[in-house]
């Protein structure tokens, strides 16, 4: 396989005051890969996602998408004295893109605790994600000069809904959907931003084995159909082991293992992190 | 929501809307001719005009508070800018010395756009003159809106970075700053300081404010139903998710703020024309509160609600509840019904709505023909169902009582 | 020396007004600290306290009126909390803020009805109105009393919060509403106490303020209320010493501006200050930073 790099996270440390949430994390996602990010609760997985998507500016380190920097920082101001991580002198620049800019560059995400737009319909939820690529301005859009563009957006949104079996719910309020469908809608909405990299934060949370099995196939299908890479946080080991090309394991904010599913399953440090040590 | 892909019913609804609007305009026109200013029915015209103007301002506030989730309390300040921007340039040169009596030579500005265009297009008695006059009024109103929008743009740069209640207090603060700025004697030659501005050009048919406000509200509704409207609503529902979906928060908040202020400015200009005089002192936070309460009564997030809310609010405060101030209301006479009592009753009703009926009249729903037809279609069935409902309620109450008794017994 | 003679009266007036704002500001900052609510009605409570005094003093001896004003204001404050805020405890923040605005609207209209829209004159409390001379500047006793009384009350309040059980409960609730409830703290009791303290201080503030500016109108409360709120934001909302410092800064600056002959802008200044502080340090002088959780 041609290893074309999509995402490169280098030496990311995220510190809130004196608390180190992510410690010197480096990872890579190559084109077409599905990568798993696992670890016990509180290991810093979601924080890592928030750094990659620009919700938090990292305390130190760099994130690149297709070779261009989307976040870079080094300990500054008060943080200089408080900093507990490594590689303090390695980075000098400061780049902080807002989440919307990063989304525009090609990273889309879902949220661990579903964050749909509550007051909007299923279709509208998907349409919002297409807004940033719209060409018409406020007046053009308000006065319907862009009717053709709007119609095309609706059509694409409907295609996405159909793929997730949500076409029948298009005019329902997003929050009136059952839980599993809400998770699907979150993925559909993320795909509507036309990403190159999709970040899924516990997509199978709260699903029964059959549902999570279906989800696993769906993720595979998405990769093929949309020609993208996936980075996912998940606790269902069945899903992770069944679908991921490579897996990164976090514990206490730091990377403790990396490898293919088989390697991870047999890695003593991972077992220790999950099960504790026998005395 | 209101949009349906369903073509045929969509077309029918469009036709119905046009017919209804045309009928409404004709009605206003006829009423305007029939009702004499001296008749007691003139209250109706007052409420119609003022209600329409407040409807525009309330809808513009709803665009911010209800559709973009920005709790802004600057509306009175923006209306003030619009009112002054209009009035200052619409006073005929010959009246300037009387209006600006405390300033040498009748102030700094010596022209009136409506009067100027009137003269250019044939004078006061010619048809062309009348057109010129109204053209001047409309151009000035657009200017008033643009000036307000421009100032809002500048205010928005610092203020829109703030969250909910901080935003509320900062916009309230800016409205106060605007007010004291317009009352400043240093600006007197332009704004007439703290004195009243009057004798400026105004409309003479009630149909004018109805038309202007109608066009403005129609634009706001179309905006809300456009892709930008969806982006606004996504910010309201969840800022973090909206940003993650590529919606530029600052740009869209600023856009909503500026557009809302534009219409608040136009509303202010209309209010100035309605009152025939304008002064900065009543544009206080209290005025903003009243507009906010209208939005709440109608339902935060419903344009139709804001419109209904405005007419109800204005009709109550200007007309229906007047009797409460004069000692007689619905045939009841009482000594405590002295001036001001109406507003107390009114405030109690509003508190009741806020506390027990917080969704307002419309909630987040909008008027739709389908909804209306559905209402009438299901009305008989629902009326027939009422006795059953009451019964159910009673038995539920009884059940509650019984369980309580059982609990107590235990 | 000439400078002192010219500016001392303004500075004294500033300190005095600052003290009065401080007493109101504490009510805002405490309520915000616990309920995350800008109690828009607080300034109007202050005005109502003034009006109660006006009507009490026509029938009762002054000392009795003062006591009754304090009691009635406290009862009113708690009633408002009970009726308008408590039912909305689970509602979104916007609703409870709107309810506060509704209460403010109600109180102002009530005052308008009772007073008939006329300006009422505050009764003269002889002792507070006595003229005294400080460093050659003649002023009223109230100017001197206000800052002293303010400081005493604030110290008492801080001791209450730091040393007593209910004070500890208040601190816990302002930290984390839900967790404190889970830990067995009676949230409603804490909130009631907060409103008692806030209303009491507002009533004291109103006696001092209106002894100085004797005319009361239904809208008399809104400006001091807003300014006191700005003071609370300036000092870092939730922080009592912050609110006091903020109030003094605003009071003094405002009077210096008046001294410069820019009276029209003395109100605007407060809001300029607000906007500057929100831009530069949104958490205020002594406030703490909150991080949104995603």
C-alpha cells in the first residue's frame, strides 16, 4: 500500500494548569487507514481529539494535515514555569487554527456525548455541515438566487441520509431519533463536510453487539466510498480489533503501545493498563 | 419546518399567502380612509401602526435571541441610532431654526432629503413631488439602517466574543453609551442635544409602515430559511458542534448581529415617523425589555409569534387595558384603578407567561396554511374529546390524592 | 493645595457613592456566584427599598421606619426568589434571566403606579445629613459614614462566609451546584440566605444613597443597579472583595469625570470600563477561569 501521510501528530502535550491530560503524544494516520485510539477512561483520548480539531490549543507540539501545520505551540507565559512535559524547546512557532478552519481543511469529527443540533430537523443537521462550502453570499442565499446550489445540497444531503437509513426521518427533529440513529446522524453530518480524515469518538457507545457489528461494517464502507482515513476512539474491543489497521494505546495521557491488533492484544503493558498487575 | 418539497401544496400555500397579504393591505388602506382621527376607533389605527413597527423590531431581536442564540439587549440603542439618522436629515430647512432653537443658525445640517427630492420632482402639489418625497423617506430609512448596521458591526467586534449573560450586559451597556452620546451637548448642532427633534418628514398613510415592515420581515424570514439561517440556528443549538461542522462562529454571529441591527435601525426610523417627534431619553433598557418580553410572549424562535406578540402587547398597553387606568374596566369600577394600574396588571400577566407558559404563544412553531387547515379539520374531534380529557384529568387528580392518602397512611 | 481643595469634594463623593454601589454589587455578585444569574431586579429592589422608606416615614418614627425597611426588603427579596426564580431552577439560563427582567419590569411598573410617576423626596435622616468639614472641604455626614459602614459590613460578611457552616455551604454551592446538592447541602436554604444578605445590603445601600440623592423615581434603581453590576464584573463576578474594589473604582472615576465637566458621559464611562474589562480580562480582577468541557 502506498503510505501517503494524512495526519501527523508530533509530541503533543496538553496541560490544564498543573494537570497533564495528554503527554508527548505522537501518532500518524496514513491515507486509507482506519486507526484505533484506545485506553482506559481518563487516558486523554478525547482531549487528543480536541487538540487535533482545534478545540484546545496544545501546550506543546505540532499537528499537521497533509504536511501543512494546523496547530503548533510551545509553553508560553505562565505555562513556561508550570510545564511538565518533554520537548519544551523543540517547537518555536505558534499556529492555532479555529475548529471551523480545520474542518474546512478536511478533518471532521463526531462527539462522544452526541452533539446534534437539537432544534433542527435531521435534514437540516446535515445541511449545516455543507454550509461552509456554499458559494452564495447572504443576500444571494436569502433571496434564493442560489436555488440550483441549494437543490444540489439537499440532494447530496438526502444521499447521505439514505446511506444511513435516515431518509424517512428527514423532517423529524434530530433529538426525537432513537439513540442509535442519532449516532448514525452524527456520522452522516460529519461526512457532509467532505473530510479526508474522519474522527469518531466512541461511535459504538451504548450499542448492543449486533448494532456495533453493523457499525463496524459501516465504517469500512465509509472508508471505501468516501476515500478517507478514520481515527476512532472506541471501547468495544471487538470493533477496534475487527476493523483497525493499527492501534495506539494511551494511558495517563502517554502513549504506551502501538501496533496492529494482534500485537496490541499480546502487549503486556496494554494488558497491565487495562487489567492492572497481579501481585 | 415551513419548507416542504411537496410541490402542489407549496404552490397552493404561496397563492393563499399572496391573497391574504393583498387582502390585508386593502383592509389597512380602507380602514385608513374610513377611520377618522377623532373617532374612538382611531385606537385601532394607532395599534396597527405601532404594533407593526414593534413587530419588525421584535422579529429583528428574535433573529438574534431566538435564531442565533445571542442574548443581546442592545435593541433600544440601535433603534435610537436609526431614529436619529432618519430624523436629522428629514427636517425641512425652513423649520430648522425653530427645531434647533438653542443652536445658532438652526444647527449644522441644512437640508432634508425628502423635501429636496420633492422639490426636484415637481413640488408639493405634483404627483411626481409626492413620489420624490416618499423616495427620500425610503432612501433615508435605508441610510438609517446602514448607519445602525455599521455601528453594530464595530460594536460586534469586541462584544460578540462574549458568552450569554456577559453579552447581554455588554450590549445593554453599549445601548446606554449610545444614548448618552446622542444626548451630548457637543453633538447638539446635529442631534439637538437633549431636546426633542420634530417637524421631520413622515408618512401620511398607515399602509406605509405596514408595507415597509412587511418587506423587512419577509426578508428576515427568507434569511432564516436559507443556508445562513441554518448556520445561525446551529450556533444557537450548539456552538462547539457548529464550529466543528465548519461554521465560522464569529463571522456568522457578526452577520446576524449586523442584519438584526439594520432592521432595528429601520424600525427606529419608522417609530420616529409614527411619533412625529423623537428624543433620546425613552430609549432606555426598559424599552429593550419590552421588546424582549414581546419576543417571549410570542415564543422565542418564532417569527409569527413575535408578530402576534407585538400586536397583543401594543393593543393591551395602548388600548384594551386603558380602562384600568381610568377607573372602569369591563364594567367593573374601582378606586384603585388609577393611572399606572394597567401597567401593573400587564406586568403580572407577563410574569405569568414567563413563569408558567415559557414557550410563549407559538413556541418555536411558525404559522403555516397546512397547520391552519389541520387545526380546523381536527377541531370537531378535539372539541368532542374535551369532556373525556377533563374526566381523565379529574381521575388523575383523584388518583394522585389517593396515592397521597395511601402514603400518608403508611 | 489648590488641587486638593478643588478635587477633594469629588473624591469624597466618589468614595461615598462607591460604598453605596459596593453594597448593591455584593448582592449581584453573590447571586451570580451561586445561581449564575444576573439578577436584573436587584437594582429595582434597591429603588423599592427607597420608596418603602418614603411611605413608612410619613406615618412612623424614623428609627422604626429604618428597621422596617430592612425587614420588608429582605422579605421582598426572598419572595422574588421564591416566586420568580425557584420554579425555573431546571430551566435554561436564558429563561431565568428573562424572568429576572420580567420582575424588574413588574417592580418598576408597580412603583410607577404607586408614586403616580412623580418624583418622591426621601425623608431626611438628620444625623446623616449633618454638615462636616474635612480638610477644608465641607460635606455631609453620610459621605463619611458610607465607606466606614461598607467596610464594616463587608468584613462581617467575609467572616460569615469564611467561618460559619452556612458560609462554607455557600462557597461549596458556588463551586459546584450539583455536587453540593449530592453532598447533602440544602441548596434552597443557601440560596435563600444569599438573597437575605443581598437584599439586606441593598436596603442599607438605599438608605445611604437616597440620603445623598433625595429624589426617587421608578427608574431610580436601574442605573445604580447596572453600575453595581459592572462593579461586580470588574472585580471578578462571584468575588466579594472584587465587587467592593470595583464599586469604589467606579464611584471615584465617575465623580472625577463629573469634576472634569463631562457629566453626560459619567454613565457611559461605567460601560466603557465594563467593555474594556470584558475584552482584556473577562474574569475580572479577582475572578477565576472556567474551561468549557467538550
